[in-house]
């Protein structure tokens, strides 16, 4: 119900904006209406994603190949300017039973979060390993600003954010998706030095 009128506001604001010159004194107001409406729409979409995350539709997936596709996409994102992404993929990683679309959402969110922690550029390493006969791990390690210890405990809570324009739902949705895959997510951070986010996924297909 909220998304529909927001779509109308966005549509008309975009139409008016296209008819105005950028030096028109009212242009900036229309631009702000459009930008803030987009932000509201994103909040609504995040709320729906959190409330309605479907059960994973799983199939055996080459995790290294999936991550390669995601890295190629993320490397061109505006939040990743100045960030070098390095991959260290285990060459014999077994296929994992997972929902490719949902895991893509998880990886993109974690990569862009890392980029946001390195506004002046930096390095992000994405590493896959087989922990044991039943589990594989993806580790996202950046050398950004890090996360203070008092924030770590709250960072996966819905609506908790330290970002000026964040919704606080990105990591909540990320954890929800991983838990629905019977996986785990952990964050280890050193303020001023960087952060490592690890995602552990089960190879026990019967359990899934």
C-alpha cells in the first residue's frame, strides 16, 4: 500500500525533472523529492524482503563460480571505487546446495558493506575454503575503518545502523538468509584496521 503511491510520486517527479533545466531554481527541489522517494521505496522493499524472505529454492551450486560473477558485478559499483578485490578460491571446493539468488544477495551486501568501510579505497579479499567434510566457508576481509566492539553485538539486529542513510535491514536480511540455509555468519573486526566477515555453509544436503 505504501509502495504504490511512492511509485506515483517518483514517476511524476521524474517527469517534471525531465522537463526542467538544471539551472532552474526549482530543479533542486524536484531532485530532492525524487531522491528521498527512492530512499523510502528502498526502505519499503527492505521491509518486505525481511518479512517475506522465501524458503531457499536450492540446487547444487559451484560457489566459486557464483562468487566470480558477483565480484565482476560489484567491482563496477560506485561504492567500490578505489577498492581492489582479490579472490582466493579453493580449487577443489565441493558444490554446495543453496539458493543462488539469495546467496548472491548475501555476497553483494557484504561486498558493498566492505566498500562502504573503505571510502578512500582499500583492499577486499574474498576467500573460500573447505573447513571439514561437512562445511565450507567464505571469508570477506577488508582493511577499512573497522567496527567498534559495542556495535558488533547489535549489528545484525533489524533497524540497527550506524549509517546516516541506512535502513538497518541489510545485515538482518543477510543473517536471515544464511540461517535459512542452516549456515552461520560471524564478524571479527579491529577498529582502524579492518573487518572479516565469515559465512559457513553446510554440505550436509540431507539436513537442508
